[in-house]
């Protein structure tokens, strides 16, 4: 069975701090994709990144970076120099047979 | 840029009413999905469709029904709304038949049943 665990329910940081959001997954598939989505207060889910199971290279996009480690089944997301606009709920997701399996989300609050 | 639309954005309705939540996408995507989400919580798949005239129930049991008569349109209907249906409903679509492609989400409909 597919499962995505985001153990951090809520994180609060002060602006300019770095913050890492954890994601651990379970799957029996040998080929799969992992995603991160951002859900701001407006409610819409915004796609951030997709990573396939064969590509373990870390990725950086501006202040965002992702660390994929297949050996520990983790796909962690780091925001460097956080900003108030980063405040949102962040979801990690895993491809399944029919649709994505989502984690329960991590609410990030960035205080000014 | 993704173009997927949901109406209404907010709906407050009394118990027993029939409602239809609209979802349309202009990207020609084959697969479409409906998720139910309590505020800030996990998303649960309630319906999905591989294409026209194809609909399947998702992981979470739902009293709602869906139809897919046109590629771009995937409405969700509740025949008799109840307070337990109060939630946010998110529509999404993805390209092709594979589940490996990213899903594009609409803005959601926040439903409150009194």
C-alpha cells in the first residue's frame, strides 16, 4: 500500500530562517514519482516539483531545494531565508495506481 | 500555465438541497479528479475519470456522483446535501493516462451545509 508521512504538523519560524519540511514515503513500486505542492490560504494547490525514483540528484530552485534519498525513502524540502509569503500548508505526494497519494501536510508559519 | 476552473468558490446551502459543483479545464487533459479536503488537512480522492464516459470511485467513500460527458467538464453532484458534506472540494486534471504526470488543481469550492 502507498503511504506518505509528514510528521511535522506545524512549524513556526522567524523570517530569514532556513526551514526543512520532512517527507517519508512507502511504496512497493520500483518506478514512481514524488511531488511537493504548496497550498496558500486561498486554497489552491500549487505544484512545486516532481522527481522520479531514478533521479537522486538534489535540486535547487531559487530559495527552494529538495533532497531525495531513496535509501531512507525520504524527499525533504528546504526553504532558505524564509519569507512571510512562504506561509502555507505544504503537501508531499506519491504517484499511485490511480492518482496521487498525499501526506497530511505541514503548516508553515513564517513570522515577520 | 494551468487553466482549471471551479464554480462556485463558496457555497452555503441548507440540508436536503441538491447541488452541483462545476469543474472545467481547457488543457485537453484526459484524467480528471475530485478530492475532498477538510481545511489544511489531507486530500482524499473521491472520484476520478480516465476520459469521456469513464468514472470511478476513489479511496474515500462519498455520496456524491460525477459525470464526464465532455473532456473538459467534470461536475460533481450531491442529490441531498447534509452537514457531514461540509468540506472543501478540489478538482484536478492531468495529461494522458499515466498517473506519473503532475496534477493541476483548481481553486476549490468551499461547501458549507447548514
